[in-house]
């Protein structure tokens, strides 16, 4: 389920970067297919390797991208109230992930 908002975010970033909508949709579609391929490969290899060690690596990559690329971009915007809103949404997302962690246990 996390791929849907991620693909919407990727599309928004491409549009913000100056891409035309048709080109952004096409490239976003092809990069989205890699998630399907990765899911199939992980499912096939799940019996042979311990994939539990890959999950923290993937989560760390997403946190790095958010912290190094997206947060500085938010800080460059002029509207201070929008910056606070974006930061609160980011913190809420992290808190929600921790909540899900404790629900899963």
C-alpha cells in the first residue's frame, strides 16, 4: 500500500522539477515496475535468504532521502506556516510507523 503515495510523490517531484506530465507519468510508470519486480524477486528468495536484514536498510534509505533532499527543499519555501505543516506531517509519519511497529508486536 505504501507504493501508491510514493508514486504520487515521485510524480509531484518530477513535475516540480520541470518535466511535462506525459513524460513524468511514463517514467514514473517504468520506475514503478521495478517495485513489482523487486517484490517478486524478494518473494522468490524469501525461503533461501534472511530478508529481515534488508528491511532496516530500505527504511534507512527512505529516511535518508527525506532528511537530505526533501526537508531542505521545504525549508527553502517562503511560507513559514507551510514549513511547519510539512514538518509536522513528517513527524506524524515517523510516529505512525512506530505505532504500527508496536501494534505488530
